[in-house]
């Protein structure tokens, strides 16, 4: 019983002492935070005398923070005498010398530590970690490099060195370390690409990587990871032709199944490098292995890519006819069935809106809709396209019946709202403005933002112009021009737009006409003329419905088409300052920050 009493008493004393020390530590931290230097140091000194090891670091840090270097040096030397083999105190003493400007003395300490470092991986890591914690990255790197020599292992500490080089933003060293590391660890190539992309700052850095890769490929042409990294480098530089050239050469050398080429082509399509992607898909098809899934997939994606090239405006008439032939060849080879309805739909769109073969498009869509077993959503999409063809083919009654059918069969869906919008646009095209406006006013609350925006803009266009001219005569001609733009007959549309001012001078459609022409110019890749038209809206119609659209479009053209980031920034900033209620505000703010170089937004 007496022993239990003594044990409990000793425990109580220890706990009381520990609580007192903790209270003192909290009080010292509070004094330090408040700038009460001496009070904090008195408490830390008392705690340090009670337990050197436990309170050395807090006492040392406070002394250094208050620039009491002599006292910090004194207690550190005391700890070194007490624990002569502890590198922590050697590194701390060196940091004091460095802060006093005596780097030679610090280097002497550190060099001696490196000289006597043991050939033990754990000990080397521990010493490097202590340097890093002391904010001495350079010596942490030297420790790891010396450790490699001691261990006779050039691959040791690769992860640690990559982390340190990235922290220092030492691009050359980081690049070399990755190129040494990746051949034996190819699964980390994606991580390497992400890290390098985060650190590299411009073409010069990628050129450095390219030079290093070409030098290594020359020495070791069989090392696939270098070629893959070179392909990635070309993509970052937007040198898409070189990227596909390297990939095709590698595929031929390895006699691969084309899977890597297929994935690269997806990347190229996303970057709108359609010609390079087309070459890749054509290579896969040329291998002629019809039993391979890549063959069928490549044929389909080849046509999809050509279609994207056409719809983006980057084509000549021969491209249209070639694409039509590709679609027909695919349908003849695989057949017209539920698996190829998507191709029938795209071919019909090509025929209707680019080749203006309305009867062919109508026949094809009608046959696609009649195929059994097709997904309902795809059938509905084909019906909407068929209704568009009816509209272009002067069959408005058939068109409105089909739009209404899709809306009724797909209640409370984006498809139903799309059908309703197309029906309202048809009424607008044909001059039934009041009915169109009623439908558009309902669609302003659509769940799909794009549909809601389109409905709002068209409703405002109709309202503003009917208020100015209740007969809507000028608006009727503008609507016909809009229909011609929709039909892909841009030359006729331009002539129709030009006729409005001649027939109805002083009409309220000046900004609308400018915007319609600007969109035609953009579709035709005539960016200089588009800029002139959009600037006219931004400067002379700054309170018009299209003003903020024009300003944002100018920013986009200068950024993505004319490669003038400085001017693009001014237009994005104009959205932020002059049009705070614009639907483009969030996009403009994001793009402005990216162009300004805000890394967090960029990542």
C-alpha cells in the first residue's frame, strides 16, 4: 500500500511538472508572437535548463528570430559537446554562421560533415532531411549526390532529388534527373510530363528538353520512353506534324497494333490538329487488319475527324466530296443498321448544310429513323435534324410537326427544350414573331444554359425591333438572312443583310447586322474583317444587346487566333469592368487571370 502511495505521489508530481512546462511553453509562444522578446527568451531559457533536448529547438528558433546569434551559437555548441555525433546541431551551427554572413565557416562545417558521412542510405536521407528542414536545399542536394557515390548507385534518391529540383525550379537538373530515372521506371512518364509542364515556362525550356531527348535517342534508339516524351514535347509546342511523324516511326519500328497512334490521334483531334490526326487514322487503316477493333474504330474516327475539319471551316470543296465518299464507303462496308445510324446522321448533315443536297439528306434521315432498335435519344436527334431539313426544303408544316413530336415524346429533357427552341426559331425565320417570342420567353428558364441564352437573345432581338417597328418589315429580312446563315448559304446571307439598310434606312438592326456578318467572317476564318465588325459594335453600340458578346469575342480572337495575349487581356478586363452583369463574366475573369500568369488558375 505504501509503494502504491509513493508511485501515485511521484506520478502526480510528474504530471504537475509537465502541465507547468506546457503552460510555460504556451506563454512563451504568446510573448514571442506579441514581440515581447525578453519575456519569451526568459521562459525558453528556463525550460532549456530543465531539459536541453526537449526545448533546444524552440529556444534556438526564438533566439535566431530575435537575431540573438551569439546566444544561439553558445547553446548549439553546448549541445554539440554533449552530443558530438548529432548532425542536427552541426547544421544548426552552420545556419547561424550563414545568417551572420560567415558562409565560409558554415561551408567548412558542412563539407566536413559530408566528408565523414557514412555509406548508409537511411543515415544519408536523415542528414539531407535535416538540411532541407533548415531551408538549405542546396546542401540537401549535395548530400544526396554524395550519397550516390558512397553507395555506388546512380539511381539512389531519385524521388528525393526530383522533389528538391522541382522545389528549386532548377529546370535543367530536373530534366536530367527525370531522363536518368524514366528508362527503368517508365510508369512514371505521365507524372514526369505533369511536373515538367508545371515547371517549364516557355519554348526555351521545351527546346532544352528536345535537345536532351534527341541526344539520348541517338545513343539509345531502342529506349521507347524517350521517344514518347519527345512526342509529348512536340504536342506541348503545338508541332503536331512532328508529333505524329515520331509516333508513326515508332509504331513501324515496333510493329505495334496502332493503339498508341489511336490515343495520340484523340489528343490531336482535341487540339484541332485535324490533318495530323487524319494521317494517324489512315495509317491504322492501312495496316488492313479488319479483325482488329482498332481498324473499325479508326475508320469511324477518321470520318468523324474529317467531319470536324469541315464543320470547323478548315476545308475546300474537295474535302466535302471526299468526306461524303468516306461516309458512303463506311455504310456500304458495314451496312445501314442501328450501329451505323450515327454515321447516317452525320452524312445527312453534311449533305444538307454543306453540299446542299436536301433530298438526299431527307431520304437518308427518314431511313435512319425507320431502323429498329436504335437508341431513343439518337432517333430523337435524327428527327430534329430531319425537321431542320424539312425547314430548309420549304416544308415548314412537316418541320413543326416533327419538332412538336420530339418535344412531346421527351418531356422535361434537354431534347424537349432543344426541339422547342428549334420550333420557335422556325416561327422566327418565317416571320411569325409573336408566337416565336411566346415560346422563347418560356425557354428563358431552360435548364440548359446554352438554350436559355439563345432564347433570351432571340427574344430580346424580336422585342426591341418590334418596339421600333411594329410591322417588323426590316426584321423579316434579317430573319431570312439568319435562315440563310443556318442553311450554310453565307454569300446569299451577306447580300440579304446588305439589303436591309437600303430598303429600310434608319432601322434598329445595325448592331445585329454587324454581329451576323462578324459570325460569318469567323466561320470563314476571316479574322481581320471579323475584328473590324466587332470593334464597331464594341465602340459604337456599347449599350446594345450584342456589346458584351462583341467584346468577349474580340478577346477570344486575339487570344486564340491572332496570338496577341496583351490585346486579348484588355478585352477580357473590359468585360470585368464595364459589363459586370454579362454572362461572359466568369469566362472573361478566368481567361484574364490565365493570361496574366496566375499559376493557381492555370493549374
